């Protein structure tokens, strides 16, 4: 009997264990199924993320207008190719449409965009297998050719020239090519591109030969430019760039209405340098960005100082370099500066160069609109310098137009020119634009501009750009004593000869300061 009980007990234990084992099996089977689903979900999410990263990467390396690679793409692929082919020979060819500005002026920016898109399409078709190509800058295409042979280089240039220069029945397309045979593959790609650009820019417009090779003379110029760029980096740190102001005179009341902020470089060896001596070197580099940011902050500091010292602040005209206009990021930089110094946006008028507006595409137009949406006043600078299309005044949201000095000079010498100037100013006023004329150098020009309704004049007849101290001193005197036209205002020659400007400006008959 006992043995039967023991057997039954063992059978019970075995049955219990079997049931538990089955339960465990079902549990782990459930867990396994669940883990499989989790694994599948995780794998799917990883694949989706990888696709998103790939898509974002493609966008980051693609030019929006032409749908080919951009500068970052070109640099990345060039590095990869040169690392793979350490013993290979390479040539950089850079080219662009020399008369793209004229095309934009005559036929509109949309036609210019179509032309650039056509060039990109032909480049894609003509590019040799394994070569790298991209749009590395506005209207600057680059090709990395896996050869340094003359015949292969010329074949690329001739094919592109023949295909593109006669692409339109309406206008002739002009091309310029710069050729740089890579001598040192360890050199930074950005420096290779700079040599290529310098070479392309050396091609004269209208020349019979539309290409140039990087040679000893260009190398000497490149090294000089590079040295000055290196000095500029240090000069920024040492605050050797200073802001000068050139007064802008309201012709209705003869007061200083505003001033243009201009840069000068206090060079240790060469003395005080005007922007013409160094800006062309920086225009297409990040040095231009750094210099602009520096100058914008100096302008903010100046207005903040006027306010803190209970002086009536004058709005300042800030130059916006063309390099900014293809990217919205500079708007944020400006806005952060204004917030830091607690300044309103109406304390600045942003001067946008006409050449950038006429040669740029839709990206430039979108940037202009974004500036207005962010509350900035904008002025088209150097209007008339490139025979600007009048529709720029109609199509873009400017508040001010500044007539180019050359336009003034050429149109005050005869009656026909004066008529053109008179009607252009009248048209601008009808569009509710404030009209500024720069390059005013004679009393006759001042009187004529006043007569035909120009609002503001700027030029050496009134004053050359002066230091902040001289500007403040001059502005105080004018406000204190009043101003009348046709008498005296400081000229360039006065500053050069060290004339006591304040004493000379004091009119002995009536105690008024007069222009």
C-alpha cells in the first residue's frame, strides 16, 4: 500500500513537472515571438533612419537650382578620389558664364536660372567617367579631371564651349575657363579651388581665347593674396579694422540724415588701407563673412554708444556682401547682434549690391524677401552702374535706391542725360522709394539733384569717410548752428591738407554753418 502511494506521489510530481514545463515552454515561446516582433520593429526603424540620413545627406550635397553636387560634395569626392589614386594625375577646371549678369538684366533671373541649369545638364553629359564635377559657387562650375594631358583638357573645354556658347537663339553665351594642374595632392582642396578661381578670373571678357592656365605669374599673385589673407585673420583678432563713416546729407533740410559704414585696415607696414586694396581678395571666402560680422558689430556698438551718451542716433547703412545672399544664415547673425545691443531694426539700412541682384537667381530673390519679412529696410546699391533693369525697382521690396556715382557723372554732362536722371528719380519717388545719389563731387551736382527732387546726397563734395570722432564732431556742429546750401562743406582736399574744418564751417555773416 505504501509503495502504491509512493508511486502515485511520484506520478503526481511528474505530471506537475510536465505541466510546469509546458507552461514554461509556452511562456518562452510567447516571449520569443514578442522578441522577434521587437527585433523586426527595431530593424525596420533602423532602415528608415538610414534612408532618412541618406536622403538628408543627398540634400546637403546637392545644389537646389541645378540638382548636381555642391561645393561640399566636390570637396568630399575629390578627397576620396585622390586618396584612392595616390599616384594619379589631376587637373581642376573651373568655368562659368561670363555674361550671366547681362542675361539676368535683359531677360530676367528665371532665364538666368534656366541657362545655369542647361550648363549643369551639359556638364553632366560631357563629364568623363570617374571625374568629379559640381557647382561650387554661384555661376562657378568645377571639374576634377583624372589627367593632366593637354589634349584631354582642351577636349573638355572645347566640347563644353561649343555646346553651351550657341545654346540660345536670343543671346550669345560667353564662357571663361581656369585650368589648374594639381601639383601637390596634399594641398587643401579649398586652396586648389582658390587657384582655379584666380585663373578663371584672369580671362579677359571678349578675348579670343576663353581659358587660362595657372602659371608662375598667377602663382606669385596667389601667394601675395594668401599672405594678405593670413594677415587679415590676425588683424581681425587685433582689431586693426576700423569703421569710418561717410555722411549722407538730406537735401531737403541740409542735415546729416545717415552715414554709410565703411571699413579701413590699419596695416602695420602699408598704413591705412582703403577697401579697394583688400576686399577683392576676401569676397568669395569665409574671410568676407568674418569681416562683415565684425563691421556689423562695430556699427551696433556705435549706435549703442550714441544712445547711452544721450546723443540722437543716426541710422547707419550697412553693406551686405554678395556672398551672403545665397544663404539665410546671416539674417540670424544680424538679428542676434541687434538683440545683444538692444537696438531696433530701423537703426540700419542694408545695402545690397546691384550686381549680386542682377546676376543671382531665385535664391537671392528669396533672401531679399526674407530680409523684409524679418523687418529690415533694404537699399539697392550702385543702381545704374550696370545699366540696371528698371523692373528691379518694381519687383523687389526696397525702401531706398542709391544711384551709382558713374551714373550721376555720365548723366549730368548734357541735357539728354539730365532728362534721364530727372525721370528716373521721379519714377523712384512714384514707387515711394527714398533716392540717394553717391559720388557727388561738385556744387553744380548738388544744386541739380536738389532741383529734381533727390532726397539724399553722398560724396566728396560734402565729406570723405571720416573717423567716428570727426563724424560726431561734425554732426554736433551742424545740429547746433543750422545749415544752408551753396557755401561750404568739408571736402577731401580739406582733410588732406589738415584744414580746421570746424572753424571754416562757421559762417562769419549770420553765425550759420553752411553747406
